[in-house]
């Protein structure tokens, strides 16, 4: 009986982060402000700052998409590819990344090396 209650509580606690993550995505203005000066095109600076805020708020899939948009706006923004690689990794506390995640991260890092980075 105690074991059943334990698993019921554990299941409930595991569902709480998923429910709150959905609310985070809907309320993007609660990200906070982040600024890291980069040598990318000036027009991409706000995009990059928002992507970093997403990364620091553990919004891994939306953060990946935001960094992807940065690199579409400025293919020479090497740090945007680094953000893609980092966002693809997701939460480091949930275990080792899958082989596909490692492959995707390596591809993003390779793109960063090829980018016409100014710094």
C-alpha cells in the first residue's frame, strides 16, 4: 500500500513541471532581461538576447528555435550556432544526451566554425 502511494505521489510530482512549462511558453514576457554583446549583425542582437533568456529559463525547444532564427538572420553569427548546440542538449540533470542530440550538437558546432565570425 505504501509503495502504491509513493508511486502516485511521484507521478504527480513529475507532471507538475510539464504543466508549468506550458504556461511559460504562453507568457513569454516573464523571461526577464539578458544582454550579451555579440559581434553579429546589430539587427540580430535583440533576437540573440531573447534566445539566451530562453536558454537560461530552461526553454530548450523554443530556445533552439530562437537561436535558429538568429543564424537565419545572420549566418555569420557563430555564437548563434553555439546556442543551437547548447539548446539541443536540454536539461543536463535528466541524464546523458541521446546519440542524435550529440550529432545535432556537433553539426551546429561545425557550422559555427564555418561561420564568418567577426570575433
